[in-house]
């Protein structure tokens, strides 16, 4: 289904490219629960990409489509869920509003699953276990239902205390991966936990200036979920330890322009390839000396060399004073250069990370 939108990406029109990428992510994320959207959704999504109908009209059509279906089966219910949640993910990812809080996280679940699950937007009040293929039928130990809200508050509070300004890029991504894995492990919701966490992850990444525009969430959403499982499973008796290494391979491709091989079979416990993934100490010399914000600025300026400080500030959602400090630091590190002065000049990114040679695993 991902190929259905490739024509719009090849056409090169920015608005259509962005909409196509978002729809690809939204549809791809249904794979984590084994759901496949209908052909009707695909055709309706194309009309949205082409600007013929709004996302509200998409949602209205999908609702009407299932209301007027004369005969329904269990498969129809699963397809209806895939169609409705895909359109809602697209709506959420198409706007820039975001608040880093448990309330936002819970609100995303409510928006995605309202009318689909009776418990949409409600914290799980019962304990669960889930048989996992990657664990050969075993389950991650999830948070106790009575402790979920307190655990959410604690994890968000700890994340707010982490200083992304002083950490280098690799340290930032490692910390980010750990936070997301721990957020997922709480399993705040009875169903839809991974899709909610993925949407929250993408929205949170945007606050650092990252735009998730590649196909990782679209094509490897099941790997993403399995990596979260492996990040939260221990069986010391059989020498199996929780590890974010697989999640780092995913985020390395997503954020650091790496080219790691993402195979679900490599995550299967006791598989001969299962223990081969290792979190690299560094990716390039630049990732060791760049902060997350500095990397976001460099990535933006590589594609927008004539950008003003005001435009940079808007992109990374920081003040112009902060941008001035960042650009001065980058020039001091000899990673950025101002060519031909302030008024008529442009920015030159020196040896940018995103053009460095990828490392395959």
C-alpha cells in the first residue's frame, strides 16, 4: 500500500510530498496490530493528498462508509479500525500543536480510538500480559494498573530534567530511545498502546526540529514494536537481558541517517543473530560534539542555506537569541560557516552528518 502514494512523492510538490509521507506513516502503523486499511481509504487519502478534500471530509466519508454498510463481519470491524485510526493519525500529524505531558499522551489515545474502544483515553485499570512472537510466546512485565498514573508522572518528570542542551547528539538519541521504551512499557492503555506511543514519539521529535520524513515508521512499524519489547524483557536464567540496542538501530536510521539492517528475525530471543546488535559508541566525530539542537540547525541549514535567524528559530521552536548562540557555537566548532557577510550571505554547513557514509549492521 505504500506504493500507492509514491507517485505524489516523485512529482516533487512539497505539500503533496508531506501529505503522502504522513499517510504512509499512518497506514504503516496499523501493521503493529495486524490491521490493513481498505482500498476505499487509499482512494479517499489520494483525494486528500491532491487537495480535493480536507482531512475532516476524509473522516466524514470513512464514518459514513461504515455506517451505511448493510452486512458486517469481524474482518470489517478490523478494517474499519484501520481506516479510522489511519485518518486520525494523519489529522494529528498534520498539525503542529503539542504539549509534553501525560495529558497529551492520553489525549492522543482518545483522539485515535474514540468510538472504537470503550476505554479510549482511559488509563488501564486491570493488569495484562501479552504473548510475543519475538519472545517465543512469553510476555513483557507491564506496569501494575494501580501505579500507571504515578509512573507516567514520574517518567515525564524525569524526562523534563534531562538537559538536551549539553548532551551530544548520540547521547541525546540514546536517552530519547530509553525514555520512549520506558513509556511504552508502562502500557497505559488496554489496546492501541504502540500506535499511541509512535504518534507521541513523532510529535515529540518535532520539538527538537526533527521532521520524520523517511519511511521508517511506514515500513518498519513492527520492528519498532519488537524493539520496544526487547528493550523491556529480561530472562537472566537464560542469559537474555533487556537492551535498547535494537531500538537504537531504528532511531539511528530515523534520526542519524544510518543504514542499519532492520530484520525482525534478528530480535527473536535465542536466535543466532539475536545478540549481534550493539549500540555504537559513536556514529561520526560530529555526533560526539553536536547537541540535538545544533544538529537540527545544521540539518535545516543544509537545505536552506539562505535562512534567516528568525526562520531557523521558527523551525526549531526556539528564540532568535538561542539561535544566535547555537550558530556561534557551530561556527566555533568549525561545523558552520557564514559566507559573504550577514546581509547578502548564506550559511555553509561543513561536513554535515547527513552526508556522512552510512554504516550497515
